[in-house]
């Protein structure tokens, strides 16, 4: 049997239409408008706004809003159109109508205020609900219960990637309420909440993030090529031979849309449920050792549906129900014993949930039984990550070890590509270059570019963990991304970012990345939030997102709204060497340097040999004076140069 080689490419939504339709289906309307323009949207106040979409070629389009006069334009030969209009000061609700002589789209409950783009990786993506049981949020239930605020709204861009710049994306504006806020980015929500409270105007957040992603995925091809770091990768991704191989492979399989709602996952049937039947012959399946990853094997890697099976023996007839403990399954599972479903955990953000299912004694028998698990890995890593045990009848059965494995469907272009299970076992798949959320440019193309030129006040950013170990490169990449985004919107908007969370990344690599982020402050109109004091050394997703969001809001309030407040801790300004002493001066002193604990910890100095030693540090005249035993002529100084 030839080995099956599979291609990993999560959520590459290259939809056929130029723009997603808002309010009505394409069968009813030829007018289409960018998804950002929909009911409950927030528009940037006192700004010239561009609204855009498609309709039939060479026809007249009009826009009517109850704060401005009627405006008109014509579609071009391809049917695209755009209209510019001026917004008033913050207020609402308003309505807006886009019409031809035959049809119209009406948008309701529009507010005008401030709009911010929030982006990054998992610490920006983490919702108010958290990702329990491991990744929880402080005071989550109370925050959600009190989240009713019509003046805070969030649009979350669905995960999507593309090798080419696209206008297609999916998402929806939601008004903050106890029913909706649990799915909001927690950091962005607390940012919006503080802004809204202190400014008393509507705040809209466009949230576009993806956990575990590096900064190069969020930069345009044009800007990335100016750096040259990823030229070889970009060439391989654009290879026409690779495109042909990929198209030929996927054309073999039928497709099924990926569910967009959690409830839709409950009934997902790809014609594969018979694989749970104990009578199904799985002798030709691949073997795998569990617990461990299941999405990467010797000859393939993939996201999609993977079936796992293992037989186990019961020495005696069951006299009680058994308990199956699977631990965490990344991401979803449908679990069967002897062909009958005994449990399932589906929906977004379930990859850290530990599964414990009760097995009725009526399903079990003395002798051989079969456990089958249908795992769906929607992106990133996939597998069973903890011990797997079955307990009952005063015995505990360890189910770790060798299992049988069969891929049943692959995720690609926003769909399941469902294999012919008889044919797939004998196929030798071509070796196609991997495209995933780590690939350069793919998230810019699919999750940032389609938002341009929707008017925004500025951007907030929380990312960097996936670039740990590449600090010198990040020092060039991150400022390049900021400049790239500003050039896309053609405005030097404020950009506020969060230093990566303190965590044991290994080999003490994160301080250099934090320092690269600090150096990005050399770009004008930027600001940085420090999180060393509110992190969690054993969890890369700290539970305190409230302080993070509020600190970001503080930067915006001080810099964009001239509020009199302290929005930054001390930042290095310069230093002076006097004998055996280094004296460090700081900016952003507030009311002066102070420390909650003495003596001061975390400072190190070194001589010409760069061998750093712990320093004695004291505050003197709002400066830090540093000395260390054995260093007569200090040359270098550093602070908090540890992962945690």
C-alpha cells in the first residue's frame, strides 16, 4: 500500500464572489456591499468615509443616510462601485440605504463614534469566555453578565487565509450584551469599555486575529519582499506547478461546507460514521502511538477529520457504568464505544477541555470492546494530549499505546474535502508545499486587506510569542508591518501594542523579543504596554486581560484625547558611567521613580567581556544607580533579562 500524503491548509476561504452579501441573498439583490457595512456597525466620526461593493455593470447607485444628503455614483464595467461621504460627530442611531432604480439595501442601528482595529495572535484572540479549563479569564462571569452596553460593538473577522490579496471575508457586527460579549476578544473589549466610559461615545472594534501566528503572516507581499527574508518561501508558494498539483488533488473529492455555528457541528455527517462500527475492517489503517499529535505523520500533515480506533479487553462482565477519561482533545471529538456514541465536545475554543464521558454498562461486554474517536482538527496542532484511561469494576485500563488511524476529510479553502475511504488508502498524494496560518502574507491578504479602506481611528496589537527566538528579525519585521498597514490606509494612525506575556519560553529567548518590541517605539505615533507584572510564568495566556486592555486605552486617551493621566511606566532614556557605577535615566517618570519592594531586583551590569552580574540598584534623584562586585569598569546594563 502506498502511503497517504496529505496537505495541511486550514481555512483558506477563497470564495467565488467578490464581496460577501449583506442583508439579502444574491438571488434577491444584485447589490452587494462589503460585510463591514451592515446593521449595528460603528463609523468613524467626523471623517470622510468610503463605502464600497458590487452591483450590475454600468448602472446608477445612490446612497441615502439620515445625516447627509443623497449621493450617487455609477458602477464600472466590472460592476464595482464606491461612494465617499462625510460623517458627523459621535451619535446615532442612524440608518443608511443603498439603492438602484430596481432594488435597495437598508442598514439600521448605525452608530458614529470611534473605530479601532484589534489584531495579533492568541492573547488578542482569547475571548471573555476564556478557553477553560486551563486558559481562564479573571472575573469572566461577572464581566459578561455586566456587558450590556449598546455603545460598544465588535466585528470579528472569521479566520481566513489566502496567497493572493482578496476582498472576501466573513464576520458580523454584534452589540455588547451578556449574550454576545463572551465571544468578544477580551483585550479589545476592555480597551473599548474604558474608552467608551471616559469619552462617552460609541466605540467599534474590528477584531482580526489568529492564535499562534507570526508577524510575517500579517504583512503584505510588497512590503515583505523589501526585506528579502522570505523570498524563497514566497517563490515556492507561487510555483505554478505546485498550484496545478494542488488543484488536481482536490478535484478528486466531494466538498462539504465547514459549519459556521456550534450547533451545526452536532449533526455533521460526512458519510464516515460507519468507521465507528466494530465490524468495520480497519486492519489496513496506519498505526500511531497516543497520547500525542495526530496531525503530523511521517508522510503527511493535515487539518481535518481523523478517526482513531483501539480495542480493549474487559476481564469480567460489567456490573456498573465505566468512566472514560480522554484528557484534552485538539480540537473536537465524537467518541464511540462499540459503535454507539458516548460523548462529544464540539465548537470553537474546545481544544483545552478535558473530556470525561460515562460509558453505560449496557454498551460494554466481557472480552473485546472497541473505542473509536472521530477527531476534528480545525487549525494548528491536533491530537490527544493527556493520559487515556477507562475505569470501572474496580479496575483501571490504560488506553495509551498503539492505535489505528485513518484520515477521512481534509480542510482546505473553507470546506471539508471528503475522501472516498476505500480509494484514499491506496493513493500516493503529491508532495505539495504547505500553506497554513504561519505562511508569509496569507493573513494580511485575507484578514487585513479586505478591511481597507474602512475608516479607523487606530490599531491595537498583541503578538510576538510565535516570533520568540527570532528577535533580530522581528526588530525589522514588526515596524515594517506597522508602516505597511499605515500605507494601506494612507494615514499615519496610532498603533499601540502589548509586549509578549512573561512565560517560560525556554532558553531565555523572550527578553530579546521584548527588547525588539521596545525598539519599535522609535516609530512615531506608537505606544507600548508592559505586562511583566500581570503575566503568568506557567501559562502563556495570562488571565488578566482587563489591565492589558485598560493600559492600551490609557495610551489612546492620553495621546489621542489629551487626557491628563499616566499612560506608561518608565522607559530607558540614557545612561552615564561614573567610575564603577552606571547611572540610568528614564522618560515617563510620572510623579517620580518608586518601588513597591526593596531592594530593587532584576538589574544586571557587565564589563567589556559582557559577562553580566546581578547589580546593586538604588533610586537616586529619579535615576537608577547600579554597581556590582567585581566589575570595576561597567559597560553594559540590562533589566528583567529573563523569560519570567
